[in-house]
């Protein structure tokens, strides 16, 4: 595994590099999808900014939730820390990581708020939500590739897989043959991207592609969580945090679809 890549004598986190590649490609795809719909560069830039802010905040908050028990203990022993050490431990350790679902929810909340309060000056939510839904799994594809090379989100011990050595960030992956669940999820996300892209081009489910995504990805994530080998994800009732969120998102999509259908039937009557 390669948690860091050296470029011109400087080391950069591999995950960050792949995430940046995914972000740029996602932005380009959004541009080509909306360039003939009266969307300007400012619209795409502001959409990206809102998403990035929401993703950053939400992903760290969700990571903190997975470490809730440790954070409680930290506050119980707050008197044993200096202010600076407390802040470093809280935000640098227990909230220092990122969780995809937290970033997804945070980013979407940011877009909803932007749609509500931006007055459409630089953000046209009615046009942008479907293209954003299309590229979410594309961005996630590169994120999971970054996870694989970085060593995080690793799979269970398995005869089919890879054995790595010398990972100082996640030493528990060393010298153990593990299922490359990150690459499997990356492949699944790429397929979801292609499906959503085809639906968008065929103008299927307009303004509802995010709901389509909520039907598909949670099923993938819920299933693949059983093949994860890391224990940092947080568990409740025997399910990981991400499995619980998967159930909630799928349920939300189902309830939304039913109520949306009933509302349309009333309008027809």
C-alpha cells in the first residue's frame, strides 16, 4: 500500500490525491451535463464550494459519532488535559477522520440550504441536483481507490486478496491477506455512475435521480459492510454505523417515492 506519494521531493497523502482527481473529474462531468442549460462557471463553482464545505463538516462530524464513546471519556477526563492537548485530541484524533455518509449528508444539506437562501444568483438547485446525483458515485469511486492505496477501510482476512507490508498509518493491515473491498466498492460505484448518467441523458426520473441513488447505493454499502475488516466504523445493534444509515436512506427513498406518487395521483384527480 502507498499511504503517501512522493512528488518532486514532497510527500502527499494518496487518498487526498485520488479524492482531488475525483473532484476535478466530477466537476468536468457536471459542466458537460449542464453547459447547454444556461448554467455558468460561477454556478458550478458555487455548487462545488457548497458541497465541499458540507462534505468537510459532515464527514468529520460522522467520524466523531463513530468515536462517541471515546469522546465521552475524553470529556470525563478533561481536567487532565491542557486546553491545546484537549483540542488536538478531540478534533485531530477523535474527529480527525472522514466518513463518506457524513460527507454525503453534509454536502446535500449544504445544497438544500444554498437552494433555499441563495436566491438563485449563483446556484440553480432545480437544475444542479440531478447532475450532482450523477457524479456522487464517480467521486466516490476515486475515493475508494484512494482508500485502497492508503490502507484504510480495509477488508476481512481472505484467501482472495492482497497482502501488504510497511503501512505505518494502518499497521493492522500488514502481513495479512485481505479482501480488496475498497476496489469492489469502487467498481460498484462506477457502475452506479454509468447507470445514473444513462438515466440523466434519457431524461428518466427528472429531479429524482438522488432518490434513485438512495435506492441503489445503500444496498451496495449495506452488503459490503459485512466484508469490512476495520473496527473503527462504530456499531449499534450488531450493525455498523454505515449499515444503519443505509437502512435510513433506503427507507427515506421508499417513503418519499410513495408520498410523491400519492401526491401526483391527487393532482391528476
